[in-house]
C-alpha cells in the first residue's frame, strides 16, 4: 500500500510576513500587504499596486545567510529564506541525512536581475561584467542554488506551469513519495516581482489600479505579488522513525488541462470542477465534508466567474465557506500554490477561516459569496486549495487534518 503523504514543515516569506507566524498574524489582523513598489524601477511605480516583500535585496541576503556571495537573485533569496524556515520547522538540521527531493516552481527565475541589464546585453559596443547575470535567468538556476546551499543533492526538478506551478510541485512530490522513490520531498515555489510580469499582465488589461476585489461584482483585475513558500512532505514511516510532528496530510490532489484558451478558463469552469472533484475522490472525502476552500480568486473577470460556477457545480446549494487570500499577498504566480497550501494548513491547525478582503457586492451570475469576516474557533478538517494557470493548467490540493 502506498505511503500517506504528511506535512511536517512550513516556511514562507510574503508581503504580509517574513515567516509563517508573521503571515498568520497579518491574516488574523486582516492586514493587506498591497501597496506601491519600493524596489522596481518602473513607470508604473506609483500607478499599479503590488504586494512586495518589504526588504531590499541586500537585506534579503542577510536574512538568507548568504551576504557577500554572488549569484543569488531576489527570486533565489526569497526561496532560500522560506526553505531555511521549512527545514527548521520540520526539525531537519541536515537535509542530506536522508535522500531528499526538491521540487521547486518559478515562472520568472532570475529575470528580476537579468532585465536590469537587458539593454547592456543587446548593445554590441557595451562592455562590462553584466553577462554574469545571464546564467541566473533560467528558472532552474534558483532551484539548483537553493538545493546546493542547503545540501540537497538528488531528486531535483523545476516546474513552471504559470499560476499552478507550486501546486503542481506539491503533487509531483506527493507522487514521488507514493511511488516509493523517496521518503522526503520539499515542495513549493518562489517568485520575485519584475517589470516583465508587471508589463505583461498590464498589457492583458487585468491589473486593477485599486486593491483587488475577488468574487465581487465590481472586480477589475489582480494585484501582482512576490514571495516564496515550501512545505516538507514525508512518508508516514519516516515521520514515525523521526518522531516528527505532523501538521497536516496532503490527502488528495489533481491537475487538469481544459485547453480552452491560452489565457482564459472555460466559462463554466470545466477544468476547475474536474480538478476539485478528482482531488476529493483521490482523498476519499465527500464534498459535504469540506469545511473551507481557499479559492484561486484572482479578481479577474473570467477567472472568478469560472471558479464560482465550478464551486456551484461541485457542491450544489451547500458550497462551503470560501475566500481568496490574494488581497493579502497579491497574486504571487508560481509561488501562490505553496503560499495558499500553507494557509490551508494554518486554517486546520488554528481552526480559522480567513476573510476575502474588499468584497462589497455579490456577482450577478452566481448564487454564492465569499467569507468577508475572520472566523475563529471553527473546526476545519478538510481544505481545498485551488491554483489555476494560463492555458487551462488547473490544480487542486486537498489538505486534511492528520488522523494518526
């Protein structure tokens, strides 16, 4: 029988906190991290709000314990900070003491640094040491640097499936464990804000100049964010050997690809519906036993409509409490699935359901509305965490209370 996949460590850094405890505090205080960039040189500096980690890259080097070392982009530094916390939280002093996998996700890689020297690179008369940054552009560069720094030497892979990337990383890791190929995998993603992504999403006309309003009738787009999050996954036998503390179980998961359109989901949420349905089926959990859904909820016109239809199709007239936490962190793209998976674990651990900020009016096409108030003292045993990306890359995770 395949081993159960248990979560033993959490690590993260976002615009609302430098670690897991800081994130939980901000969520409970309903304190958003959305504001204007202090670290990107862009014409949209005071126009388009973003959720930026409140530290310079130099400060992140100190936090990541690599000050004075070359080659660490902002993307890598955010990931390394989250990785160090996850390992410490799991009680792992030496990542090489057990063959350990590392499945990392990113969509921008080192673009946060390489875009700064773009015009130097294409100028044939320009000379200097700017070419040293080019190798960091590859998304796998941040993966390998993080792995090398903490001593992970095998089972390393990078996933880039747009906004579902780190949710897919968690699925990949879970499958490695269930297949018996490895007993421990660290999964998640890291993403830094860049001019490229800001310009790209703005060109699609789906960035809101105000704070985003998921599942609201007057929603007008997303706010981009940055951050990193990793979860330590271990098989049950290793957990018992180490006498490790289990935070939750990754009980079910599924990904689907409806291939409806390069950037838009199917209007009826076909892929989202199938992903959630299959994740519940794999976990052996009935829809009426789900207490909370952390929705993808980007506040874009098409995504929220499609996801809302999917929720109504799956749960009927008994849709469980749901909310988007992106008004807190912004849409962190490849890191979103990891960040929100940790929020799902926190919901279970602390019996809390997080609010959907800035909501004011129900969408006219739906019969449901998100949670708008923080709810505490609510027993939460099963949480669905959704991450849906461009091209119909839909990923749903079922995270459950561990019953040993």
